[in-house]
């Protein structure tokens, strides 16, 4: 029984990693008042960047290329939604749709139209001595390096948001953009920086999907994970330290679908496939009702800056 | 028109190869679009018909309803629905009895498994996918009555990571032989199999041996290019009349392609059963 539980936990952590990275990135962007639906696209661009980078120069080159790809997509979104002050929801949706098309075109151009089933060099699971031998919790310490990075990023981002001057200015831009501007905060600049940091992490999320989980690329492989990450941000109350367990919760719910189908064939699979979404609704109606979004979330830069 | 990416190394790749073969062999103009949702599918069918394409392939069961709605407005066009349900005017189904090939793969699976647990990963539970999976299970039970079967559906054909996690969970549950019908999502399944010691897998729709040459026992193949070209030839020469076209092992369009490098894993008894079953299916033109 214990092996079943540890296997399930290992799967949950593996599934949660890209969600966590993307959700942490989105937390930063949203703390600055920008809701970026383009992270699904940034993640997909990161996944393709990771594939091309890793096949050329190994997994670390893949990580670097993924972050660059995420930044490029983030810069494009920031240009439209923050600098030009366009409607964020529409700009983000367009960014994601554009990325779905563009990654497909680049992939087919790069590897041929037929589909190749790439096998890429990946990050192997690295055991942390001592901890990895723990009962039950052991599998948490036998993960790819990107998973550890994601876990460490949560407290690091909390510190960045609540213990640095930059974090204060970003949160001010997200809570009360107009007042922040009158007190000399360059609202557009800090918002752009928040979006860029978030998109870089979305690119890293794509890299973790490719290099830490599946070892291959396929078109549309993010399959809505960016949008799930946005839900995780709300569930985590826009706080990196609470986003971490929220992402693990989602990872566990998603992993449970496959464990249940494989191990308990008596349960109809349709019921199992609804589970993560039922759990989400349940949790959102209870716990997340208490969380409060940044007050200026989604409002155009122009309207908060008064120009 | 395909319901997914033509870079899936499976169902949709095969259709695109068919389209290219038609272009090269018959010197005709071709076009392809990816249409995923029912709304897109109907609009894409209508657009092609309006542009005067003589032969339109809706590549999958999902196109049947949309083609029936559109076809009445365009009586001169011919709509072929692969894995379609029924003949309706100028909408003709092309049925592939993939189960005849997966039955043979099942015989092999039953003979090779040591844990006596085998697992299937499906994309979405469409009737043709269900039938091919059931035939695989039936084949395995025929050669090994102690076999336990497990199946998992992903509710997506795209999500490679879901394919991988589903495969990992099946392997954890004791399966040592897997097969799939999940198109692109199955790429993750092949990765999971490659990472686990001494487990094997079957390819679906295309010969997928190349995806894991040391682990793919064989593939249940639909030779889509051959089937597409045959229909296109008839349409070009004006001899096509809408009818239910059904391909099994006897036609040569549906085949079981073993991986020659792994034939040593099969006992001579199993090899004999596979060829006897193949002969019997071809002779009767239907699965046992």
C-alpha cells in the first residue's frame, strides 16, 4: 500500500511542477495588476524552445532557450497590454492563440511535417541524500532539478514581493495604480517587469514539461495548463507560499485520474476525469472565497495612470 | 480535414501522407486544414465544398454529423468520412476494421506478458477506438486466459504528459504490455515505456516501431495513403459511386506489422497462432 501512495505522490509532484512554475510567474504578474492569459502561449513557446535548445545543446541549453522564448512572448504581451494599454483579457487570449499557431509552424518547419516523436535529453530524477529514503515523503526528494527549483522559488518570490522595494512598488501598482503613480512609482515599468518575470517562469514551466516530464515535444502539449495555473493563483490567494500547496493540490487531483483508472477499473472513467474539476469548484467555493485579488487587477494601465 | 495535428506520427500523419500521395500520383490540387471543434469542422467542410473541391475527406468519426448537414447543399461534392458511421447521399464512410489487426497484436501480448496484466491508453472513447481496444483484449485472452486487462482514457489526443502519466500508472498497477489509440498523446506513453525495464508496447494506426525500436512489439497499421488513393482514383475517373467502403486484413489496408527485431520474444506457438488467426481472418474477411 505504501508503494502505491509513494508512486501516486511522485506522480502528483511531477504533474504539479509545470503548474507551480507557471502559477508562481502569474502570481507576480497579477500582483502588479496584470492578468496574463498569454502564459499558456508563453509556456508552449517555452516547451518548443526547450525542445530545440535541448536537441542542440543538452538540457541546460533547453532551459535557457525556454526562458528566452517565454520572455519574447511576455515582451509581446506587455507591449500590447501594458505599454499600449490594451484590454488584458483580449491581448492575453490573442497571445496564446498566436503561440499555438506559431509553435506548430516552427516545429513542423524545424523537424518536418510528419511528426517525429523527438527523444530529448532530460533532467533525470536527482535524489537528495537522506531525505529521499524517508517513508512516504521520500518521492518528494527524488525529482528533477526543475522541481526543486520550483519549490525554492516559492519562498524566494514571497521575499521578492513582500521584502524588497521592487516588490512594494509592484504591489502598489497592482492595488492602487493611480496613487502609486502620484507617489512616483513608474507603474508601466514595474508592471512590464512583473509580466516579463512571469512569462520567463511560464517558459521555464514549458521546459519542465519537456525536460523534466515527457522528454519530447508535441503541438499544443501544454493542453490548458496555463489556464489551470491562473486558477491556482486565485486558489493560492495571490501569495507564492499558498500557491505552492494549491499547485500540489491540482497536481494530485490530476495524477489521481490516471492512478484511479489504472488501479480501480470498477469506477467509470468519466467520473474519474471529472474529479479534478469538481475538487476545484469545491475548494474555490470554500477556501478561496476569503482571498482578495489585487484591487487594480485587469485594469488598463491608462486608466490607473490617469493619462 | 484532420481533427488534430498532422505531426502526431499516427492517425493524422497518415491522412496527410495519403493526401500527398494523391497529389503526386494524380496531379491534382490538394489542401489540408486542422478542424478540432464541431463548429470548425462544419465550417471547414462547407468552405471546401464551396471552393469546388471534388473529394473531401473528413478524417474521423467526429466529422459524420457535420458532413451530413453540409452535404445536401453541395450534391456534386463527395464527402468521405474515415471511420464513419453510415452512408447518407454523397457522404460515404470509409471503415477500417483495425480490430482485426489489434486482435493479432493481442495474441502476441497474451503470449509475451509475464505479469498477466496488460493496459490500453485511449484518447477519447470513440466507437472505433473502443472496438479496436476490445479486439486487442480479446486476442490477449484467447492466447492467455489468465490475462487481466486495464484501460485508461485521457479525454484528449494532445496532452503528451497525460499520456505519460497514464502509462506510468498502468505500469505501476502491474501492466507489462501496453497499447494505445491516443495519437499525439501516445508519444508520452512511448517515453514512459522506454524508461521502464522490460515492458513492451504496440503502435497504433501507423508503423510506430521507430518511436522505440527496442520496445515496440508490432503495430496495428491502417495504410491510409493506399485507401485514400484508391478512392481518389475512382473519383477522378468518374467511376465512384457512394458506398460503404470497409477495409480489413484481407484488403491489405489494415495490417499487423510485427517488429522483426523483437520476434525472438515470441514462442513458436504464439507465432503459429498469429499466422493461423491472420489466415482465418483473411479467409472469412472478418475477425473471429
